[in-house]
């Protein structure tokens, strides 16, 4: 699970600091990997090598959407839905996160590796290696 603390100003002018939660299960990661010709990781490497920023933007949006959710109070579930994602997407917090991922290689790599399922050793399983910013 990747927890991102985001500071932003809401639409009433109030300063806010919120924790946002992102996670991919092993099943979700495998589905992404297997549903992409040549594998998801290889696709990202090809996109980076080709400097295809338009496709990379689409992938970031998709990764945020697929991984965003809310942890249940008892910790048993990580709830995801279109409604939960849209509530996040409609805030400045989403915009701040998206812009950070699009322009900061370190932040993008940290996010991608942070949402990846943990290996049995509890170390993150890298999804795509280093991610190149879209400057």
C-alpha cells in the first residue's frame, strides 16, 4: 500500500492536508501484466524509450484510477469504485499528484513501485523500473 500525503487548497480556499491510499493486489497486477501484449512492464519500457508522453500520461491516469481506494476501518478491505475514484479526481489533490508524477522521475518511480504488490519478503516488487518524467 502506498500512502501519499497531499497538501492543497480546496475550492473554498481552505488549506488541507490529506492522506490518500493507493494499492494494487497481486491479482490486479497480474491481470495488467497478462492483458498487455508482451507484458505491462515491457510496454512501459517501450513507451519510455520512444518518449511517447501522450501514452505515458494515459498510463499514469490509469494507474492512479486502478490503485486509488479507501482502507476499511478494520483493515480487511481496500475499497475501490468509480465513485470513490471520482471523489478524489474532483479535488485539487488529484491534480497535484498527477502533475508531480508527470514531471518528477523520482516521485513517479516511487509511486509505481509503492502501489505494486509486495513480494513475500515484504519488499516492493518493481512494476516498471525507473519512470521518466514528461517534461
